[in-house]
């Protein structure tokens, strides 16, 4: 538990003190956000606000994980694990992809960075590498960081998405990883449209997963095979990373809350999307993440619905997509939308935790 608290505290401190440094630096360099011409009129005042603040979030997560792992090694508790490094690797990889996108936007002075094809290829490469590696590195108990079973709170043994993990089955599993990772990274990216919305939402999701993975650690089958135990390779490391994500998002939110002094940009949103996806895979709770991260799902779904309806009927289902802009264009103040969406996220997190704990009570026979 101490390592989890230390990780969150370090990430928070790194993010909250590094962000103002980035604000001054990016402002001096003229690295300001470009605003969509077709977006809400109230957003035009944000033009020129420093972006790429996701660098502070990523730095907070990396420093927290490395320092906490070194402390664990020094105290004889163990340190870096395969699961932790793979989750961190995907987070960094998605962050670099987002950084490239942000840099191109700023260099060209427009609101379009990497084209869709380049971004899709980047996500595909990262998903394939992560998907293959997550099935490697078995521990003495035979557990790998990921599993070919689709998982809710535990593996759903009746549906092995990779059909045995070899040949055609491996291809299907890697395809699933691409869909999962691209979906979550794009969902968080779409949510990042209002001051503090993505940072606050992700902080709550990471807080929920800190509890989930810590409970998996305390009831791990590697410690004691009892009813209700969890077969997850490195749950403590996942809790440390989730706590780091929580702390980093809160530290950044200090400066990103309305009126935002800096935006996370694609650097931050894609990295956090990668973190969300990777933790769901490594903790074997891909379907539970849909409940806890329900707001991300709604935001992404709103864009899909808008596009489908417009292309089939020639009309708009929402005033504007993603979903948060629908309410802005309906007269809601930006802060009102953000706070109410935070409340929805809090309820989704509580629902997810209730499902998780209720399943444990049933399985453990408590």
C-alpha cells in the first residue's frame, strides 16, 4: 500500500511543478493551440493557449513508476515487472505518437496534425507489438501479462478470442488488441475538448483501477489459491501505475481546470488512452473498463452516431459532436458541462467498483 501512495504522490508533485515550467516555455516559444473554425464560438478565446502539456503527465507517470520500483528493490519487495513495463511502454508509445501529431499541428500552424492514415498506422504498430509481447514473459505460475480470453472481472473461459493463441487465432487476438487500443486512445482524445474534462475523468478512472488492482493484489492466487482469488500476473505494479496516472492527472488538472492555462494535447490524451487500454488488458478486465470508462465510450459513440446519421440521412443527430459540444451549443456553460460529466464519471466508477466487489463476494462465498 505504501508503494501505491508514494507513486501517486510523486506523480502529482512532478506534474504540478513541471506543468508551469512547460507553460512558460511553450508560451515563450509560441507553441499555442489552434482552434477549430467550426467549433463553439466561446472556444476562440482559447487560441494560443500552450499545448502539449501531456508531457508533464507522462513525466509524472514515468518518474513515479521508476522511483517507486527502485524503492521496492531497495526494500526487498521487488521492482520492475513485465506487466508494468509493457503498460508503461504502450503509454509512452502512444504519447510519442500524440507528440508527433501535436508538433505537426504547431509547426504548420493549423488544427490538423498527422493524417488519419499515419495515425492509424502508428496505432496499429503499437498494438501489434503490445499484443504480441503481452502474451510472453510467463512467470513461474505460468501467468503472462495478458490473456487470450476476453475478460470482464475475470477471464471468460467460454470465449477465447484467440482460439488457442496460435496461427489464425493469434491474428484474431492481435486484431482485437488493435481495435481495443485504438478505440480507447481515440475515445480519450475525443473527450479532451473542454478545460479539465479529460484530465478529471481519467483521474477518476485511474483511481477506480487503483482500488481494483490493489484488491487483485491482496487476493492473488499466487499467494493463496482460495475461492475468489485473481489470476493476474503483476497486480501490485498495475496499482502503482494506476496510482501514478491518478496523481499525474490531478497535478496537471491544477493548471488545466477552467480557465485552462495549458492543454494536454494529443501527447497527453493518446498516452492516457494507451494507459487505460493497457491496464484493462493486464488486469484482465477489458469489459469492466467499459463500465468504469463509460464517459469515454459515450463520447466516442456520439461521434460514430453523428457520422452515420449524417451520411445516411444528411442531417445531424447532435448539435455538434463529440457529445460535450452538443450541450455547449445548447447553452450550457463549459464548466457546467465539465462538472456534470465528472459526476457521470464518478457514478460510472462507483458502478464498476460495485460490480467488481459484488462478484468477489459471490465467488469467494462471503
